[in-house]
C-alpha cells in the first residue's frame, strides 16, 4: 500500500538546465514527493501545461499530503475518506496571499483542489502506484438519459460517464471583481512615471494578463499603420502576445496560441512619452523587453510580476482608494467594458485570449441598467399595442 511521505509538505520550483521549470512537492527533508513529482512533471512537459499551472497544483497537493500525514492516512485510505478532507478545506482559513486570505475558501476553490487530487489519483493508477479500486471512491457512473435531445449524440442508446463523488454546489458566477474607471483614472494620476502610466494604459485598453504585459518584447509592438515590412499582415497599430519559455523575469503568455491585439491613439501617445523616459536610462538600451526597471536595481532589466503587484498596492494607497487593486482587476474591467459596449462574445474571447468561451461568458452577465431598460422596453411595447387596439375600436 502506498504511504504518504513525510510529516510536512510545501510547493517548490524546480528549474531544469535549459531554464524551463515546473513546480513539485517537497517533504520536510527537502526531498521530492515521488507520487506528486511524476504527475506534475508529466503535466508540465507531457501535457504542455504552463509553469503557473503546476505552481497552483503543487500548492494544492502539498495541502492534501499534509492532511494525509496529520491524520495518519495512507494515500489509498485518504481516497475513501475524502469527505473529511472536504470538511477540513471548508473550515480552514486560506493562507495564500490575496483577497480571501484569512477566510475559508469558497465552493469553487474547494472544487478546484478536489479536481487536482482526483487527477493525481488517476495518474498514480495509470502508473501502477496506487490500486485502481480508489477510483470507485472518487467517481460514480452517470448517464445522459436526462440530457436535452440536442445535447445527446446521434445513434441512440445511453452514453455513460464518470462523475466526481465529491463536489460542492457553487452559486451562479457573479461578474468578476473589476476596477472601476474612476479607480483606474486615480491610479493614472497618482503614477509617478510614464512607464507606469503606459503599463496602466496597456492593462486597461488591451486587457492583457500581467504575465503577457511583462513578457512583451519591443519586436512585438507594431505601432504603425502597416507592418508588412516586418512580415506581419495585421492591419493598423497592434501588439502581438507571444508565448516564450525561459524569460528571465518569469513572465510568460498563458496560452501557446499567439494573438494580435489592436491598440488605439491613447496607447500610442503614452508609449511615445515612455520612450522618451526610457532613453534617459542607458542601462535599458540592451534590453529587448518593453517594461524595464528605470529607477532601481537591477537597472534596465525586465520588471517582475511580484514587483508590479507590490507597486500597485502602494499606488492604490497613494491614490486614496478604499481597496488595493491588482493587475487582473484591470483585465476584468476590460472584459466588462467590452461586453457593456456591445462587443460580440467571440470578439471578447479573442481579445482576452480565452481558450474556452465559458471563461468569457462571465463578462456578459446583464447589469441592472440593461435589465431595467429591457423591462421598460416591454412596457413600452404593451402600451403601444393597447393604444393601437383602442384606435381600432373607435
């Protein structure tokens, strides 16, 4: 029977000689937990998932192994007692930095941890390291008999599928926590350099993830009407979001699929001012990254995501905001603004770089103003019809 290793566990970044990296789980003796390490290594390089994905998964698995050991359970026993792990998750304060720190995680977060644990078991069973009987404790068999006809495949007969046994009910997804335009403008006014202002403008008007922003190279900015001389057929000023491995600042585009994002006059104007500021820092001449350190060491080197998040927290205080903003809140603002402006959902999906349109749908929830407008429109139609009938009776 497979035993849970070590009394304490934590996530740890493992860098390979070619600068590629993934995250694994270590015990208190700084040894890799073989069961988790093989899964996370295969996830990163066998399934081509992002390093950031393995980081999140490693943290979740470290918590699971810690629970196994603290309760004296083997990995196989833990599968049959997973409901107890769910109870621990729901009653334990979140330790990860973020808005939810100090509070128990919500149902969606608990479900994510459970999905990671199930994937670990599936991988371990396939490798022959855990007995396949654990899968009966993790899944139950369901079928599609109650699916709408349009969702059932042709050919008749029931189609069977495995359903997770442990899954919390999640409320309807609310609109994401986005920065308001007033908050963003306050940040813009409080910023002390054109580089910082340009970063805020890129985040707001282009909706990039912070890793995509900080991974931009100067060759990715095609800020001219035509870039055919560069071998690019995209018309108008735009930038390219390109996935690259091994960036020294750890920044990278999440998706392997590159995309072109149009930019407008405001972005171009702020970039021109930033270029003037950058020229005053000779150390930045040899760096191809767009966003570099201009006032602190290491001068001229690419900015890091952790530094940007810390800067934005401080900037939120200086701007007099009632809460600390982070870069992803501005990306949420872009999605919400696009949806409210009437952009088609496939356009929003393309601009934000979502692989699944389900990730985009969160931005198209109707707000109260649109709901009221729809109700008033129905009322107006009813009044018009009633007046028409009265005229016809006269």
